[in-house]
């Protein structure tokens, strides 16, 4: 079974530029998550999708970050414009379904490492 | 709010046991998890424990949960160089999202 795919793996941009990340979850997984992992910290949830609907985006800085999952499969996360503090690894994860059940294994992609200069 | 704390570094000798500790604040946490992250990779689920359990063993891994002190530990027996990684503790309350700790970097010395 193929895992969660992400691209690009690395991206270097200058502040105020725009950037987009792409995620392809495991086939059949209804739930998709985007996390931000700043160096030396644990992952922090940015947004959670259930199929093509947003379940939780309470920690997404909506003035500069946006995400979509139009057909309920692939997802893109965009930052526009980027700031220095956005330098982090952006992890995508997927799970079969998250209907509120506590145990719901998430499978993580390798992440995209963003450096903002 | 929820908070998960871990010590940031641990060094052990190959063949010894490693014990990674975690404390959490949310007493209503339903599940507690241990994830492993190797360089350049995403997080891999190692094991999890339901909050009504005290201990769970899975091959070389033993998880101990002290609900009174809100303390979780992961013991790795016979630690190998391949166990070198960052280990994240995470809590999840029913219907809520995961809250991850900062991670403990385990270094295994030959």
C-alpha cells in the first residue's frame, strides 16, 4: 500500500513570496490533516478535512494560509505571503475516517521542509 | 489548555534500556500515543494506550501510564542504533485533535 505522498520535499523562498505544498493521501482515507512542525517542537495541527469539507481550521492563520481539498482526495496548502516565522516542516497525514472516535491512526507523509529567507 | 511535556534529549548505550518520559495536563485524555520520527521522515505510530490501562507491552516496547500523576513513559528494551530518532508523546481526547509534545531526541551510543 502506497503511503502519504508530499511534494516538494524542500522549498526555499524569500519572505513575502508565495508557496504551495501538495499532498496525496492514502487511497480511501477520508480524513486529511496538515500540520506545521517548527524545529524543536512537536507537530501543530493547521487544518483537518473530512472528505472535501473542513472539520477544524481553528489554528490556521487565515490571513496568509489557505488550504483546499476540492475533490476529497489530494490537497494543497498555500502560504501567501510568507514570513520568516513560517520556516518549518509541513506534514500531511491521513486516516480512514475520523468521526470522533478517539483512536484513529494517522499515517504521515515525509513532509515539506520550508525555509523562508 | 492542553499541554504535553517531554525532556528533549536522552543518550543510552547500545543494549541498554531507554526510558522516555512524558507528562500531560488534560485528565480527560482518552488515548495516549508514542510516535517515532527518523531524520527526513514523517511520524510513525509506535504504540498507544487507552486511558483505563496501566501498562501495555509490545515486543521491546513497554508503555506505563500513571493517571494520578498524568505521567506516561516508553521503555525500549535492548536499545539498538536503529532506535536513534525523535520520540513524540501525544494525547487525544474523544472528539478532539492530537496534542503533541516537543519530542525527545534519543541517541544510541555504540
